[in-house]
C-alpha cells in the first residue's frame, strides 16, 4: 500500500505492508522536495517522476492519498490538489485503485482521535510500525499514516459497499414484485 501526503514543496511517500489483523510494517518512506521558486509544471513533473518510480519499484496494490478538503490558503490548497492529481494519474495509468482519505480519517485510524496533532500522528506511526526512529518531516509520517489508514479501513469499506449493492438489488427485485402484483390485481379487477 502506497500512502501519499501530497504537497508541492514536500510530498510524503510511504509504503506499508499489512499482515493478518492489524499487523503493519514499513517498507519504505521518503519525501520528495521541490524548490518553491521553480515553475509549477517542473515541480509537478518532479513529483510525477518520483511517484512513477515508487509505483514501479514497490508495485503497491492501491494508493491512498490525503484529500484536500479545506485550507485557509487557497494557493497552498491548489498546489496540494494538483500534486494529489498527479499521484492519482500515475496510479490510474497502472490500473491501481486510488482512495482519498481526509486528514481526520487518517488521524482517527492511527491515533483514535480525528483531532490528533502532527506529533501524536508521528508518535503512533512510529510505534505501530516499530520504527527505530520517528519519520521526519511530518509529511513522511502522514504518508505512512495514510497507508495504515487504508489498510485498516478498506476491508470494512469494501464490505459496506458490497452490502449496499446487495441491498439495492434486493430493493429492485422487491419493487419489481410489487409492480407485478399491482398489475395482476388491476387485471383481475377488470
């Protein structure tokens, strides 16, 4: 599982393997940096190249990306969204599922609180993965946290989607039976 904390200046990348239950282990973690004074296209290309390299090297089954939901600085939000789009594109080209998780979803999965601060996330990621030292900067820890979040939440999300699909199919069949019964009753009344 590849987790990505997108950003133009720092883009966190983390690969985590999931074992049975909630067992997780760190495969790799890094941060792609781009200079703030470089052209936007060059920065996005640098991120895209790094993500492509990681997708080729680690061959994840899915990609979890932090969803940009609101930020006070529109320029920062736009850059983060653009970096996330580059990541999603690279994964889509390989036919990989891409799931976006909000920061609060990741924090809740990793720490138990959707309002955890960066230090709490870093401490829990370090502990959960049994790392000898804390991932730094926080973008690296967040990328690992996103991968953990996805590994732990996706099975439940998939079961829920399957149950919803079954319920919709049953409802469709029920409506068809009701319509047939109403039609039959209408024909018998004539």
